[in-house]
C-alpha cells in the first residue's frame, strides 16, 4: 500500500545519528518546549491586530484541533499503519532514542500541528520572515519524527498537508467570517 521509497528514505534518515543530534531531535519533538514560542506568537498577533486577537487565537487553536483530530482520531485508527518503531523487521537496526511511541503512525500529529501553526500564523499576519522561520521550525519537527524512528517520511508529509490544508480552509470559512461581523 505504501511506496518502497518511503521505507528506504526512512532508513537512510534514521540510521544517520549521533549523540548530539539525538539531543537536538528530542528537543524538537518535545511539545512542551514550544509553549514559549506559542506565547510569543500570540504577542505578535496582538501587535499585528489588537481588534481581532480573540478571533486570531480562536482560529489558531481551531487549526491545531483540526490537524490533531484528523491525524490522531481519524487517520491513525483508520489506516492502522504500524510506526517504524513497531515493525519487527526493523528491530535489529532502528534507532529510537525516545522509545517506540504509539502503535500506529500514519499520519504524524506533530507535523500536522506544527504546519497548522506555521501556515495559520502566516495567513493571519503575512509576516514573511517569521512565516519562513515557522515553516523551517515545522519542517525540523517533521524531520525529527523520522530521525527518532516513530514516523516514515510519508507520515510527516501527509501531516504537513493536513495542517496546511486545515489552516487555509479554516482561515477562509471561519476566521474571515468572524472578523467580517
């Protein structure tokens, strides 16, 4: 069902590791580390447009809920693709500094949520430098999930598409309607 390049690229990324890279990738995947970033983004939204701060924060929270629920509550139980960390054939070589994670991995909630925030924030502010920085941040989080042995590349690509799509759809059909009224 899944292409061979997905497994091959996973192995290439996962087998390239070091102790220092382990620490960086574990840091990137830790969702609690990013709370100060979220606080900073809310402050930037406030600076950008104080009148619509409530609608902006509501929209960003909604994009995260969208991304998280589609990836975790719909796709993972529907597709039931084992995470690479749970594939018996990989156990002799897979590198998992954080442990194996949950059973199913398609698609990556980390990637979906990070891209939802990055694209959603950019759509609200049109701040190109910060938008690019957030896309790099989201990409690094997605990469860390492969590196840590808990997702295939296609898992994180799909997560990125879900987060991006949710940010665009919800901007058009929720946020734009809220700020017009």
